[in-house]
């Protein structure tokens, strides 16, 4: 019985570790909609941010990236976040393009922005390495 439980646990871990880029895109989309920077950044070692309010210099550690994402989301109320494209551009390197619609709290004007998320495969899963936004 213990062997079956151990085998099932290993199988579940392997399935998680072998997640597809599409699954990583959906996890990132869900985290963005929830304004959950820790879930978005995940286990990434460092993340490059090219968003308003962030210096586009060197990649940031997880904690710094999470704080800047939190500030970027600020008072935004998400209206929709749609995955427009998922592409693996070379083995172990891919990106996800999202179309974001949101309003700033206290206003009615809907804003749009394109969000590009860069991923690299590492340790059996896709890790977020870059976030870019453009109006």
C-alpha cells in the first residue's frame, strides 16, 4: 500500500514538473487576475521587469519583482486578461502574450495593455524570467 502511495506521489510530482507552456500561461494569467505576485513569480530565481515604475536594468530577485508588480497593479481593477499567443521560440524558451483590460479604481475609463511574459524551462517546469507591458 505504501508503495502505491509513493508511486502515485511520484507520478503527480512528475506530472507537475512536466507542465506545458500553456499550463504555465494559465497559472500566470490566474495569478495576474488575482494580483498575486508571489504566485506569478513562483520559483523563478530572478525576473526582468519592463513595466511602468520599474527600472529596465538588471533582473530582480523574487521579492523585489513581487513588490514592483504589486505597485504596478496598484489600484487597477481587472476587467479581462486574455491569452493571445503562446510560443516556444526555441527549446526551453518561450513567451506568452496577454491582452489586459482594466480600469483604475475611481474611474470609468477602460485601459488596454499588452503583457508579454518570458519563460525558460528549468528544473522540469517553466519559470517566469521576464514581464513586459506596453499600452
